[in-house]
C-alpha cells in the first residue's frame, strides 16, 4: 500500500499511474486555459497602454481604473486582473509608471528647464509633491530633483 495523502491509500501501482494521468490531463487543460487567459490579458494590457499613451490619460490626477475600463469597454475587474498578472503591479503603480516616464522626459528636455520639479509632477498627473517624489524614487531610485540636477550636470559637461 502506498500512502499518498493521510486519507488516501492506493493499493497497487496501476491505480497510481491512472490517477497521475488523470491529474496530468486536468493539469494540461488548466494550463491551456491559463495560456488562453494569459494571451487575452496581454492583449488587454496592450490595448490599455495604447489608450493611456495615445490620450495621455495618465495626466488626469483623478484617473481611475473605471475610466480606462470604460474606454476599453471592459469590466474593471478584468482589467485589474490583467494588469496584476501581466505587469505584476496594481493599477495605481501601473499608472504612476506612465507619469514618471513622462516626468523624466520633461526633466531632461531643456524646454522645461525653468519649470519647478513640483510643477512637472502636477503636469504629469500627480496630486501632490509627496506622491510624485515617492513614485519617482520607487522607480528610479533617486528623487526627481536629484535626477534633474544630474541631467543638468551632464549637459553642462558636454
């Protein structure tokens, strides 16, 4: 007798093989469903990124997942799940990545050299200086002010 689980005993090895095969077939079916879902979720995130970027929706300080899901004609929970699975982050973190990327472009661009760091943060959709600094530091391991100073120093040395 082979004890697989405390409450399950299988008397001979043919049953073990059969049981294993059934589990494997079920696992394959589950994996195939997960791959289909993964592909669908990748498409959803791609569509979301296109919508967010093309319309610069991230600049809206009060942007919600409902705004994006409506634009995609999709339930907000499905969009949330897609972002969580594909990007490994929640909606707010996902949107803050767009904002930080735009802020970096502005901090690098001499057109905005007379803008305050806080003004740039507001322009890209952050509601406060602290949320801007926190997100920037999370993604770039430096503050936006230090980033701007480093870019300015590099430009002065060219």
